[in-house]
C-alpha cells in the first residue's frame, strides 16, 4: 500500500480550541501543514494573545490575512514569524502551494 502525503493548509477564521490537536495529528501522519489566519483568527497571532506563543511553537508556516490584520488594528502587534498575505497570496496558497484545505 502506497502512502500519499499531502500539504494541508488549515484555514482559521475564529478561535479554535482544537487547533493544536488537529495540527499535531496531521503532522504525525507525515503531512506538511500551514496555518492561514483570517477574520478573527488573526487574533491568534497577536503578541498579547496567550495562544500566539503556542501557535508559533507548532513549527509550521503561519500566514495572516493583511486586510483582516489591518481592520483589527493589529499591525505591529503580530508575533515574529507570521507572514502577512494579501487576497491574491491567499488564493496562491489555497490553489498552488497546498493540496488540501481544512477549515476550523
């Protein structure tokens, strides 16, 4: 039996209490994982959010939607290592870079 590994993009639009379990499970299967924070999900990358350190310790690329960060006044407050992306970049992530999307 051939095992097929995929690149999984997790799309987070709100607070997700099961995020760490989901990422851990996907990574344990040998798959690559990336996080895309959109809407209120961008608060998870705010330095003042207690979850932000845990998100960065997951060891996966973390992307935050620039327009949603700006709308919430979080510019300059993001945890180091978070990549800001515009809508075109989000389409590229979803259509080209990652093969599967999980929405939380």
